[in-house]
C-alpha cells in the first residue's frame, strides 16, 4: 500500500491502483490518523479534526459510522490495520508506505551529507525527498482545526530546498536555479538563506547588478519591517560578490544570457481571462508539476468538455509563472475546435514555434521531423514555457515537445491524450455553484441583492456552470442594465431556446459543441460517424444516462458497436463516463443533442427506434420484477412482450442477476416513471412502470424514490379513472407506509383497496387479507388479526401455487406468534421449505427472519443467530429485501448481545446504521439506534447508550414502532418531535421484550 499526504490525500494498493476515499469526513479521519501514523490517536483528537472544538451531540455515533465507512473504503487488507486501542485509534503503516516518512528520511540524509560537505550525495538525497512532494499537504482535505504537522512539513520542505540549492552551488550546477529561487524568494521574502543563494547564483551567471539589487531589496525590507540588518551569511555573500571571490567558481552564463544576446525573449502569452475564479486545487497541482525539478521537460495536459475553461486556466497559470521561465513563453493555438478552421499540421505549428524563438523562417525545413529536431535543439538549454492550446491529437502534439529539462509544456485539449505520458492529467469539471455565481457577478459588474441571489444561482445552473456560458450570460447582463437575472433565467428555461441565448458576438456554446459533432459526422472513420449518430439518438430519448445495450436498440446495431460509439463520444468530451459502461451528457450537451434529434432528416424512423427501445426497456424491467416476485398476480398482466427489432438479451439467470440489472438501470427507470403526465410513456404505461418497479424499490430500500413514485401512481390512476390501477397503487402505498413505520396508515390503505372489491381477483384478495392480518397483529389487535387470516384462508384455491402458499404460511406463522411461538416456528419453517424448493430467495429471507425472531422470543439466541446468519448468506449473493434485512441485522445484534458478545452486536448495529444512512431511511435508523444503545449499555457505556436512545426516539417518534414505549422509559420525558410530518400515534399493543421487532414484511401483490 501507499499513502500520500504531501499533496492531495491519496491511497494506492500494492499494484498502484487508487483506492478513492470519497466522503469528506472519511478523508479528514484518514488524514488525522496518517499524520500520527503508528501512534494512538485519541478520540478527542480525531473528533477535533472532524468537527473542531464543538463536536455535535451525535459525534460519537457519527465517528463510529465514519470509521466503519473508512475501513470499507480501505478494503479488508488495510482496514485490518486500523484498530481501536483504548480511548483512541491506531493506523499501522509499514516502512516506505507513507510519503511524509520517506520525505523525512531522505531529507535527514541530505542535511547530514551537506554538513559533511558531500555535495553530490546531498543533492541526490534532497532530490529524492522533493520527489515525494506533490503540493500543499492534504490540499483536498478539510480538517476542522489546523494540524501542527502540516506546518512542520512546509518548514522541512524549505530546509530541503535550501540544502539542494546549496549543493548545486557547490557543484556549479546553476541551470534554472535563479528562476526557482526567484519564485521562492517572492513566497518567503524574509527567509535570508534563499536571498543569499539567489545573490550567489545571479552573480555566478553574469548578473552581478541583479545580485546587488537583491541584497539592497532584502536590506530595505528587513530594516523597514523588523528594524534589523541582514545576517552574517548574507553579509559574507555580499562581500564575496563585491570582492570578486564568488566569481572564482564562475561557470558559463545561464542560457538566458545567450538568448538575450541573439534574439528577443518570446512573451507570446495572451491575456488571461478577466475575473478568473475557482480552480485553486487544479491550479496548485499544475503549478507544482511545472515547477518541480526533473530530468525531462514537465508536461501537463488539461482536458474537459467545450467551454469548461481549459484555456482560461492554462493562461491564468502561465501568466503567474512567467518569472519561473526567464527564457520566454510561447503560445500556440492548434485549432482543434475552432469553427471554420482546420487543425494545424505539425509542420505549420513547428514553423510558428521556431519563429517565436527567433529562428529565421528561411532556415526552417518543411519536413516536420527536421523542424522538430531543430526546435529541440533551440530549446535544449533554455527555460521556456510552452502553452499549446486546443490540441487535436497526440500525433499533432508529439513533434512539438521539447527535450530539455528546463522547459515545461502546458497543453489543453478536449481529448484525454492518454498516450503522451504526461506528468499530470487534469480533467476540468464545471465550476461549483458558488464559484459559478461569483463569476456571473464579477463578469457582469452586478452586485446581487438578497432577492436576486436565488435568480443568479438559477442562471448559473441553466448555464451548466460552464465558464463560457456564464461569461456570455454575464455579458448580456453587463450590456443590458434593465435585464434582470430573473428575466434572463426565464429566457434560458424557454423550451428549446437555451442555446439561442448562449450566443453573443464571437462566443457561442452551440458553435463550440457543433465543431466536435461535425468533425465526427464528416470523418472517414466509421466509429466517428457512429458516434455522431449516437449523439442524435440520445437526444431523442433523453434519459439521465446511457449504456451500450440501450444505445444498441436506438441505433439498431450490435452492443459492441454501440459501446465503441459511446466511448468515442466520451473521448471528445461530449459525454462523461460516470461509471463503468454508463455515460451521461452535460446539461448543455443534452440540449444540443435534443436539437440534433429534432432536426434529424428521418424523424419517422428516428421515432420508431425510440419507441422500440422504450418497449424493450419496459419489457426487461417487467422480466426483472417477475424474477423478484415469482408469479405475482399483480405483475401477471403488466408490461409488454419484447418486439422485433429491440435489443436481444438473454433471460436473467436468477434473482440476483435481475436485481443487478435493475441496479444499473434504476436511475433511468425511475426517471421514466416519474415524468409529469407520464412523459414519453404516457399516463397508463407510466402507472404500469411504477407497479413494475415497486418490488425493486421495496427490496433495495430506496425510501425516497418509492414514496414519491407510489404517491404519483395513486394520483395518476385516480385522475385517469382506472380503478384497477388505483387499487394496485394504493396497495403499493400501503407497503410504503408500513416500511416507514406507519402501520395504522398502512391498514387504512389496505382496507381502502379491499373495498374496491370488484377490482380484485380471489388470489389478490386472499393475499391482501393476509397482509391485513399481519398489520392487525402488529398493532396488537390479535382477535381481529385471526379473523382476517381465517377470511384469507377461506379464499385459498385448491391449486394454489407454492409461491403464494409460502406467503400464506408466513402470514399464519406471524399471526400465531402471540399465542403459540412453537406453532409459529413450524409455519415459518414450512414457508422456508417451500420457498427454497422453488428458488424464491426473497421469501426465504422473510421466513428466516421470522423464525429467528421467534427463537429470540423463546429465549433461544443461539438458534436465532443461526437463522440470521443463513439469511445474511443469501443477501451476500446479491439478493436483497430491505425490510427483511433490517429485521435480520437488528435480530442478529440482539442475539449477539444476549449471548454476551456486545462488541459484535455494536458492529452489526454500525453496519445497519451505515446502510440506513445510505438510503435516507430514518425509520430503520431509529430501530438500529435503539439496539445500538442496548449494545453500548452491555459494553458498560451507559452515557453513550442514553444518547443513542434519544436519537432513536427522535427518529421513531410519530411512527407505530413497537419499541417506542421502552424508549420513552429509557430516556425519560418525551421530547418535542423535530420536523415530524406525522402526528404521534399511541402505541396500541404491549411492549414485547426481548423479542419485539419492527416489523416482519408483507408484500404488495
């Protein structure tokens, strides 16, 4: 493993592959541990790093959650090194794994060699230390309090730099030192050692007057600021310069001197854009790379989509670094994406660069190879910065690269140029919301009132937070003082008109995008033409993201060809690859693609492909739902069969494969189902799709999405007058309410659905009554529950299939629990046996959960733990059922606690808390916090236990959770609910300790 803190925080595995730590708090936690690696870092120190001097009341619980997430992110091989020790944590790091330790080792050796006057070794060790330095320590990590170790690293870096400069002075290796020292003197104007070294370098390279001026500048600063004279070392350097002793070791002048004698120094950089904002992290990385000493020219490639600000950032940095490259700065636009212009040929570009260096154009060969060699020779001993803007390909760029180590090259391109071997690739994303609004304000000259701020933020969002679009909008606001941000936002939201309002004079988002599109469409490469067609097809369907399988249907091609087209669109920055084989366009590219689709020459064929693909998509979703719910009558008549011409995919091999497909496609399917008025699907197909998605949303615990879609389905069905669809939607809403802990409301909805009697088949009514019985039992209305169950059993047909028989057995077991737990176990085991026989893994999970909880109620925690372990083994295969899983994990934690294993119980609760947080499931969080409190009490931490019980009470207050009475007792007087959207309901049944649970699951069928 490799850990990096000298720059942005990095973690790499043994093969060098990065292990991303995405969450800011996880990054801060890891940073705090790495800064004191192999030491015990107290809980207080860690919490200060995360929250400062005033941690929130939930800090202890949050800290454990962050620690669990960090262990998961690091992986099992590294997570094992991260241990809780006493009242703190310890992260074990092997020798050579942490960059700051390697830096310190080499730096110490360099200083020791310097003291021993071993100049070559001092230089080598200093270089080795500085190679570890990637920029500002922990530049991308926010620590709530400044860690003293960071300031120490900065101080050590300066000492090592001074050591290296001193060794180079002694060895006579002065090339490039003056520029580096000049930059550092500007950053640390009171550091006398750097001034002394710069004076000596300037004098030895024939710039004595500048050396003396440096001394007088330092003296004025020290006298004016501190009232002191320069120290003895600087005075001795001045004396050596004045006496000529310093020049006894004079070497040849730096290349700059020769250059000034023969040709004017190039200074070709255009002005950087006015009102530059943001990009501080990227700029820091680029500056660090360009200035870092190395044996080859530094090469940085800035990539990103059209209008994202690549050129602006490059020029901003180049202007800052002019003094670091005293032999000049070259700028060349290579016109990869200039409307109406062809990209420069390498020979053309070489001729322009050589002329910029003062080479007589008559001596420049028309042969690119010869000109490339001449450019390398011209730049060999010089410190020149080359800014090569808008590069079209690696082939165009390679001949233009210098070979001298003193040069640096800053490249911008829409292409990744991955084969160049650049020292750093920087991909720009759109600006942050805050920086976007700031750019709009600065460039427009406006100052937003409090009322205008929201409108300005809206305009920034409509500009896609792209600097090009923001500058166009700012120019409109600047030149039309009566135009308000609200009015501009209204224009930008007009259907199909956004890109019209993002054109002004020579600036145009549409033209910038169309250059890439036209280059693809007119290419002689089939892959490029496929990519151009793909963008048009995507604009017609207009989904959040696209996969090769989906595009294959839209284009009527095989999946490999579709994949290559999507990959090509990503290469030219018209799509982003958001995850493996999933692509998404930026908002303004999406708008551009819609225009392409609307203007397609064969709209009829275009729409036919879209409809066939949508038909296939819904068919595939239906097949997935039927895997998740074997032979459910609610799904029997839903969804179309696949049509000829739709993508051909094999059937799902099992439930886990179906769920994995739905995981990939969930964002698109939820988007389609949630469109106003049904969108492309229309109201009826949209209602059907919500029903089709219901099992998946339920099983994966997608709480927010499930709630929004079920409410939409009920409203749409009522509006359309479709009573059958309305009844199904109400049942789905009942499951949603039940899953969120509102059992009374779920019962009312089930009763409403049952009242629509004519719309129910006998099997559907039987299952609905079984669900009603389960709800009544949950509310402690046991006699009514038994009556509802008898009514359900009376409707059972003689030829009832095994799947629905397993469901009914589960209902029978659940309703039997209050009176005969052994009988209940028998029913649940019969349900398990039937479900296992037909491969209904979801029913297996529910049956194992119910059986385990019965064992808990029977005071048989070992048997319960066995059932819960078997259930979790099923979920490990990819089968999911969120309601069952939360009951399984709560039950497992309770069983572990009862078996005297509270530490394991805590970890199980932490796992469940992490899963609930990921889903935004407040109800499950409350259940987990309740059991977590018991585990903490068993560990002897009564204070922490009470805090977690308070959190649980706040989360569960207003629901019908069975544990509420106990929680009120544990924490004392009932607090005022915070943000509750449901009135508190009185608990209707007795508290069932220790086997009480919330809840078993029932199905929407």
